[in-house]
């Protein structure tokens, strides 16, 4: 086994790390139930092995160093959490691409909710999956001729101090269509909430503030103000579990989706 | 002799242990410092990505006051050929040249902040970043526009621990009408405002498409080490 100066990491297997004065130490990397960042777990494990046995000669300094290591491990965990949440939201988008409504819905917590535009709130993975499917015709996959690209872009992620919950603002940039029938641009902003359950990040609340779905021909400048009820046929057919959480208005009206962070707290 | 031997024996039996412990503590101290610096740089990268993304969301909705508040007190803002504005108040006024605070019905100003390449300084106190921007716009006259551009920005952390934009430079790749392709219906960049003249003239004079000017890369090629100026 080669011990280099840099941590070597093989997902799901063992991590080897070089310790220049003590040779190589092998650390078992436990199988993770969730997709994880590669860098952060390796870094945290590397930090963890540096906690030494207490040395009587330097008790005060060693205790201080150990306190710094504990603090450092917490900060590394927060970075790993941000990475996991970004990946969670990105795979939500990749499942939408394929019309894998079941997979997209499985990313939600048991009591998780989803709310898009003026369509009201759908609660729990089963209802969320049914609603997402109904939005694109009711099939369990994207069918031949359908396009459903939803890019998940521009994240602003904040993890709570206790590391149990998080919030994220994202942009949804969409290209939708039915072959030889329709094509449209989609534009919206998410303000989502996430929860960590048994070490796995899940979507606790997804809120997409739809700004517009505009036909390719003519684009967004051709849009007229939406009626008072601008819910989609899918919502009207299924009936949401709860009414819309707050009134929102799409383009050409100007509506600012609320921010989960105050001015000055963006970072 | 016996005393010397006894002293040597004492030395051999006692000194190596504290020396070893001392060495171990020093190794540990160096390693902890190394990982603290690494974690701080990763945190800095997240902070920079958050504030630039937040800047984009404010620009989307014409929240010029909040966008300007993301800059350091002596920060600078430059967009296209509009020249350089210095200080948060001047930056807020410069941003408001394009549309009123909060926009107006029918105005669209979607300005995506994408594809960040963030370089945090070794000491973790400043950073540079290159970003791509794609825009979906509606002008005051109700015309649709596609826009594409780049940013080469600089950031620094203040004494309060908050990251701010110290220099924002937006470069226009193209601005085109919605109905025709970007190679068929291009709109040149506006020059410096006459109603709110900039504090300094444009730092780089160039033309958007059909010109194909690209700003220098702030980073060296990570594989070859070639400078970003030469690689252009």
C-alpha cells in the first residue's frame, strides 16, 4: 500500500492517509447511506486520526489542540453538509429531466412538501410524485417526444448552527416541450428547506416561485398578466393537500420571492 | 565517572520521553494549523459563491440597494463600457441607471450567476472569481433580449468576518434581440453615462459580438502553470 502526502480515498472502501512520522494508518470508511462529498469525509477522517493519546509532558497544549480539532471537525462537517445539499437539489433536477417522478419524490422527507407556482402544497413523497407526473401528462416516465430540462443553478445555501436543517435559494432554468407541438422557456426561483435524518439530507420543503413559462415563439415579452387563479390543470385535477402558502404573481408582474437570509447575512 | 554514568543513565531514562512528547505536540500543532487553513479556504469559497449568487438574485429584481450593500465601502463596479464607479453609494446609483429600484411591471432582468471558478488567497483573506452570466431581459421599450457575459471579480473578508465584493467587472459577450439569433441581431454596449458620469473611464476598451474579446483569466492553468494573460 502506497502512502503519499495527500489523502487517497476510494469510495466505499478504505481510506489510507500518510502520517509522516508514524507511517501509514488505515481507517475504515463506513459505507454511507447517502451520496457524500469525497473531499470532506476524507478530511474529517484525517483530522480524527490526529487526536493523540494524552501526553503528560504537554497536557495543557494537547488539550487546547484537541479543542481546536473538535471545532475544526464541526466546520468540516458543515462544509460536507453544504456539498451534500447541493448534490441533493441537483439530482432532483436530473430526475425531472427523465420524468422519474418517483425518484424525485423519494428525495423528500416523510412529511416533506412541494409547492410550485399557484398550485398549492402537496405533502409526502406519494402525493408529490403523483402531482409531478400529472404536470406532464400522468405517465411514470417522460414519454417519446417530451422534453423536461430543469437546470438547478445559482445556489445560496445556509446550514443551521446545529447541523440538522438548512435552507437554500436556487434558480430553475427550464426548457420544456412536446415534439412538433410546443416549446417553452421556464424561469423560477426556489426557496427550499432541508432536513438531515439519520445522517441523510432530504428535502423538507420545496417552494418554486414560478416567474414564467414562456413559449419559444415570441418569448417572455408576449406574456399577458396571469388571471387571479393561475394554478395548472394538474393541481386542479388532483387538489392540493393545502392551499397556496402565500399569493405570488408571475411575470410580467414583478414579484420578489422572499429571501431566507437578511441583508448582510448573504454569505 | 560513576556520577557521569549516573547522569547519563538519568538522561537516557528521562529526557527522551518529554522530547518525544514535545515533538509529537509540535507535529500536531503544525497539522492542526494546516487543516485550519484548508477549512478556512473552503469556507471562503462557499462565502464568495453565496454572495455572488445573492448579488444575481438582487439584480434580477432591481434591488439595487441590497446589491450595492454587498460591496466593500471602497469597492468598485464596472460593467461593459460604462466605466468604473467607486463606493457603495455610487455603485447603487450606477446600477439604477438601467431600471428603477424594484423594476417596473413588464421589465425582466434575469441575470444568472453560473460556472464559478473561485481562487482563494493563501492567507484566506481575499479571493478572485470568474463567473459566466446568461441574461433574459425585457427593455424599457418592451423588447426581449438575450445576454451573455463574464465576470472577473475580487472579494475580501472584513474585520467583522464578512465577505464583500471589492471589485466587480462585468464583461459583455453579446446582447441580442430575442426573435433573431445572437449572430443576426446584436446590440453594441452603451458608453459611459452622461447623467451619472463614472469615476474612472473603462479599464478595457473592447467590442461585444461580433468582437470576440475575452477578459484575462485571473488564474494560472492549474496543470501547466501558464499565466491567464498568456492563455487568452
